[in-house]
């Protein structure tokens, strides 16, 4: 009886430690994704091609607010256009949801800048999908929805 009680206590203790380790790992993943997302936003504003591409998976896709599909190459080339100038933009309602090796990062952006000398101002809701591959988080998909300017 005592041996069985010790076995249950040990099993319960191991389950608790395992749950605590998982919670700690999830917190670390969330902080990593938060930093990585902020760094990617900053790289986009300063047009740092290497930093932008380093965050992206080779099979990256974006569905933009007009339902056009972009690949990694077309997305990055568009950002690098000398016609595009993006001012630092504001992210609102930022949220990270983890599902194992997949993370959904969502929020809204208010962005200003100019394209070909003409000013623009946008407001989008977005979702970024990150996948952990070989121990590294990479963005695989972005979808944008324009927020109406009521």
C-alpha cells in the first residue's frame, strides 16, 4: 500500500513538473515570437532585405487586402521598391495563440507612407502564421483585411 501511494505521488509530481515545463516553454515561445514579429516590422520599415527574408519560410504566401497572392520573392521585391516609403507603423490589439509548432499572430496595423510620391494611409486587420521548423520560428503566411474607414 505504501509503495503504491509513493508511485502515485511520484507520478503526480512528474505530471506537475511536466506541465510547469510546458508552461515555461510556451511563455518562452510567446516572448520569442513577440520579439521576432517586432523585429520583422522594424526590418520592413527600414527595408532590410536580409532581415525580412531571414524571418520568412521559402514557401511563404501572402493574401493581400485585394485577394492577390504574393510569394516570398514578390512580397520582398514589393517592399524593396524605391517607390514605397513606409513610416513606422502602429500595431494594435496584438495577440499570439500557440498550437504546438504553429502560432497565429494577429492584430491591426495603421500605416502611413507614400508610394511613387503620393501619400497613403491604411488600416488593416492581419493574421500571420508562424511554424516552428527545425527549432526555428518562420512566417509562412500572412492575410490582410482592410478595415473600412467609417
